[in-house]
C-alpha cells in the first residue's frame, strides 16, 4: 500500500517514516506555499535516507489566513494547526492509500481530533496513521539518538522544511520583522542529515 507521509526533514517525521517503512511504500511529501525554497532541505534528507520524495503546493491564502490568526492571537499555535489540517487535506487528495504525519503523543500542536480524523478518512477513502501517537518526547529522543544523524538548534537558525520558515517570511512581509519575535517563542528545531552508521 502507498502511503504519503507529511514530511519536514526533522526527527519526528523521519522516525515516523522508519516505523512505517516495513508496512507501506512510503513517500515523503513536503507541503509548501511556494514562498521560499526551504522544501529542498526535506528533499535532501529524503535522498540521504533513501525515501521517495514529492512536494505538494498549498493554497497561499491558507498561509495568509494563518499569519493573520497568529498576529491576532500573539502566538503561533492556532495558525500552525490550520496549516497542518490544510496540508493533510492536500496530501489526502493525492493518490495514496494512507497518509501519516510525525505528531507525537504529547504534542500541543499540531493535533488532529478523532472527529477530524474520521472526516478525513471518510471523505478521501484513506487511512490516516499517526505512528508516534504512543511515543512521548523522551522515547522519541532515545530512538533518534540511536539511529539518526541530527542537527539541532534555535528555530531561526536550523535548516528546516516545515511550515514555520514560510510563515515567518510572510509574517515579516505583512507585519515587519518584529512580528516574528512577537509571535514565535524561542524554541529548538531539528534537521536530519542521514542515518548513523549501522542505523
């Protein structure tokens, strides 16, 4: 069965791909708005880990709506949630039998409710799988440390291909450079460069 995994190039989505690989033909799918070329970082990780890779371009209006929501809220959570649901819908509309993402048990955002999952599966006749839903942060970190070569650092410095880079760019364009610091708290990001030897 063909599975499209919503992919950022970070540790969680890469670990999700490894867990699913024995059961599905996994294609890593990076969703982007065409604002930057940061999606290429995910492509590079896909090449380094041997997974098939595709992109899907999202509706730019969804990004602009998310940016306005984040500015109104003063934090990114609800805007990121909107974008993630839009991205899942976009991947579900592709040719796959199943879709997945790298969300963990203890993630605050993004999350997909049971009702949203059921709706997605019914409307697109696909399975939505969350392979890390039983894994907490420490369990993920131990598996990643044992298997993946990872760069980590401040979110504004580390290479990444998730929605955040493009949303930061749009925030700056729409509301100025200070808006990014007002909306996004400082946090760590990861980027996978390949497998550890023997991984």
